[in-house]
């Protein structure tokens, strides 16, 4: 991926377990070679935790694919991903192949 143009995407995930979910999201982002710009965790009113990651990814990487790959973990119940110029893309765990 070196030398390829990069863009920032924002990933928002709902986690059933904040520790396990955050570790899995970060592990996958690292494994895919994405650069982490920001990670923020916040408790939601219903007791679940939301994670917001800002990642730098190659322009050739499909944002929907990033959302689908990050949504595959049991502790990650929902993932939305968006690029700066695109609409919000939604991927729920049940829809991942």
C-alpha cells in the first residue's frame, strides 16, 4: 500500500463489550495496514459502548468492505463507515457474509 493516495474514513461501532470490541477493531485496523488517527469510546444510555475510529486508508479501499470486515466480531453489534465525501454506509453483523 505504500505510495498509494490515502483518505480518512470515520468508523462508528456499537460494542457489546467495550474492551474486547475495541481490541478487535484496533487489531483488524492494524492487520489491514490502516493508520489510526483517532479512537474515542463513549457509553450509550442503554449501557452499550460506542467506538469512533478515524482511519487513514488507501483510496482504493472500499468503505463498505472496511465496515463489513470490522462488523464480523461477536462483540461488535453494529458498524457504520463513511468517507469524507460519501454518505453513511451501514453494515450490521447479521448481514456480513
